C-alpha cells in the first residue's frame, strides 16, 4: 500500500528565521523544501505528496516537481499544526493510503532514506522519527484509517509518543533526523551532502555581491 505524505512549508515571510543572517535565507529555505519533496516524490513507496504553504513561489515550484499544493490561510494560533491538519484532511480523500507528515527542512534526504523509514513505519499503527537532538519530530506516521493528530513544536517528541507514536529505530545521524534549523546544522548538511536545490541556492547566494 502506498503512502500519502504531507509537507508543511512556511515560506515567506519568515522562513527559517533561526538561520540568522545567511544570504538569501528565504530562498535557501525554499531550496531545503524542494530537496525534501524531490526525495519523497522519487521514493517508490510514496504515492502522493501534499505541500501545504501560503507562499506562491514555493507552490509553483512544488507543482513543477509533481507535488500537489494545498493553499494555506495562515492561522493566528499554532499555524504549523493548523497547516498540517489541512494537508491531512486533503490526504484523507484516499482512505486506503497510509499517511505521513515530514518536515520540509531535510535537504540531505534521499529516496532510499524515505523508503527505509516507510518500511519501518509500516510495522506500527502510529510512529514517528525524532530529530537528531532527540526532543523534536521530523516525521509522523499513521496507517490507513488510524487517527493522526499533529503536535509539532518544541518538545514534540514526548507529546507524539504520549499519543502512541512509536519512535522508529534510526540512529541520530540518519539524514531523515537532521532537520536544518541553524547555521551549524546547515554547515553539517553541506558536509554530508545536501541536495541539488540547496547547493544551487548557495552557489547563487555566494555570487551575489555583498551589501
Ligand atoms: N505551512 C506551514 N509550514 C510551516 C509553518 N511554520 C513552520 N512550517 C514548516 O514546518 C517545518 C518545521 O518548522 P521549523 O523548523 O520551525 O521551520 P521555520 O518555522 O521555517 O523555522 P524558524 O523560523 O527558524 O522557526 C518546516 O518545513 C517549516 O517550513 C507554517 O506556519 N505553515
Ligand atoms: C517543529 C519542530 O521543531 P523545530 O521547529 O525545532 O524544527 C518539532 O520538532 O516539532
């Protein structure tokens, strides 16, 4: 059975604010999301990818890759989980597909990583992948017909576990656990091999004369 995957992408304004003053930060955040979604779309176990975003530039580029875009009116409170719920509601139109939520900030992700994670997730009604630090969440899974309530945010691993999401046995260094939040995370992602969109965005930023 195939998986429908929801990817929330904040977009402009404000994407990846914790990256600080890296050049072209929002372009770079868009590139992280494009690399994440390209890996998902190339994974044989993935049927559909739903990108939830209010950003029209992100939306256009995601559609060109082959993702389906779910538009978002940013909610005033807890906008990330509101966006994920919106994507999951659209994904539920195929009641036979399993469902996953994966954050759009995994620029090193490969189709092989995705298939490995989905294979592990198939063994549990609800499961999750903690971020490398161990306190957050990069992915959430539920088999077809099983309720999935997203509770992303600080400390989300504990909350997802309390909801019955079993942490999948992947090492902290696994690419699917390495979300890029800070400049140090970015340096490490580049060292280990970020995707083509991220490398291209960085090359463009490097050529721009500094202000
Ligand atoms: N659609 C949508 N996605 C969001 C929203 N907030 C965060 N995300 C996405 O959720 C994932 C994890 O979020 P964060 O790591 O906090 O990313 P971020 O909000 O861009 O980063 P910071 O500004 O540094 O907190 C990323 O793919 C974000 O693009 C939102 O309000 N709407
Ligand atoms: C959204 C989350 O974390 P961060 O914003 O730190 O990536 C999370 O771990 O649920």
